[in-house]
């Protein structure tokens, strides 16, 4: 098994060039890495719930910020992007409910979170970068 601390780290290729977005994505990476460590170490449900709760809350805040930004940038596929965000929030909320019921949070769940975030950063989010880059600088 890989080192628990190397499960999910920020990589340069994840950078979008949009500083607040990159900072927020880095925080999401850290939440998922922390969740992996908590599961790996067999931490209790309360510890795992706290991390998932923070992840859900921060994800919703990040998505709100990102959606506001790309709407202001005139990104034409914003409604589809919002649907993708909504589906992810529903999925992690289901994990949150699972932890509240003291059901086990598995490595597969944490791997799903990692894979989804990487795919989203490198796929869906790349599509709006040209629109944000054209925005007037403040």
C-alpha cells in the first residue's frame, strides 16, 4: 500500500492559472488527503465525519465561488457546469449521511473523491479558463 501521506498531493498540472481557484482546489485536495489518512489510520466515525462535514461545506463554498466567477466571465456552458457540481455535492452529501449513520467510509469512496476532483480540474474546469482569462483585471 502506498504511503498514506502520498495518496493525494497537489501537482503543478492541476494549476489553472486562476489563483483563487487554484488555492481552493488545493484545499479540496487537502480535505481528501486528510480523509484518506483518517480512514487509513482507522480513526473513529466522529473524526471522519468532521472531515467529511468540512469537505461538504468547503466544496459548496468553492462551487458557489467558481460558478459566480464563470458566470461573470460569460462562460456559455455554465448550466451544465452547475449540474456537474450539483451531482457531486449530492454524492458527497450521501457519504456524509453514511458517516452519520456510522457506516464505514472505505478507501474506494476516498479514491472516488480523488478521481472525481482530478478529472473535474483537468477536464470540466479547463473549459472555462479562456473565458476567465478574458475578464478585465480588477
